């Protein structure tokens, strides 16, 4: 067990220093446990597979941002991420596509079942149109992965196969697509604030 933790710590360290193959190895070593954890909660093979891909996207984000401090205990850490995502799954409104950003906020906020005013409905429709326009501005590779994931609802395994890249590359492209989308949204918000509240 100690030897395994040391190996995982070395792999995590190698990945942080730019060795993508190290992350592929971590995925191979942990995916069975991650999948089982998810499946036991959601009880659906396809949902479990999708959540597994999201688990590794989140792991990549934490590792790349320098926030990982689990002292080599990669497996329990990644299983905990999976467990939290599975619990969150049940809280989502599935009627509209949901894009979760780096900070955990959602681009398309959940649409409530309560009747909205005409103004609120228009605002939500405008928001969706705006997001679609921003997605068009993403680099081709990032836009492709985001559209395949959130509109065509493909798993990252399917995306990787269709775009002829590794799962790790597909996950990375998705991560950068979300980062860029967030930057464009923040830029819009700042421009809007500057118009309303000039300094």
C-alpha cells in the first residue's frame, strides 16, 4: 500500500511537470474504483461513464492549478471527487444543457418549474443566445469538444475516438474551452458594469 502511494505521488509529480503519460497511468490505475463508486450511486452505466470523465477533468484542473496537496493519496482523493459529482448529479435540472465552469458555477443556471414572467423568459433566452455566440468565438478544437460534450452529449471516450486524440487531450481541450468561456463572460460583465457605472 505504501509503495502504491509513493508510485502515485511520483506520477502526480511527473504530470504536474508536464508528463501527460503519467496522468494516463493514474487514470488506468484508478478508473475501475472511480467507475464503481459512481455506478453504485447513480445506477446507470452511461451516466457513470460521463461522470467519470468529469471527475478526471476536475482532477486535471486541481493538479494544473497547484492546489493538490493530498500527499500521494491520489486514489481516495479522486474517488472523493467522483462521489461529490455523483451526489451533485441528482441536484441538477436535466431539462437544459449545463456547462459547469472552473469555479463550479453553471453557465446555464437551472431553469425553475415555476412560471416566469415574460421578461424573465426573454432574459434566459438572451442568455442562451449569448453563450452560443461566445462558443462560436472559441478556437476550433475547444469549440468542437464543448459542443460534442454538452449538445451532442457524447462521453469523453467517444469524443477522443471521433477527434482521434487521447482522452487526456480531449479533457484538456474541454478545460481550456471553459476557462476561455469564463474569461469572455467576465469581459462582457466588466464592459456592462463600465457602461452602467462609469468611473
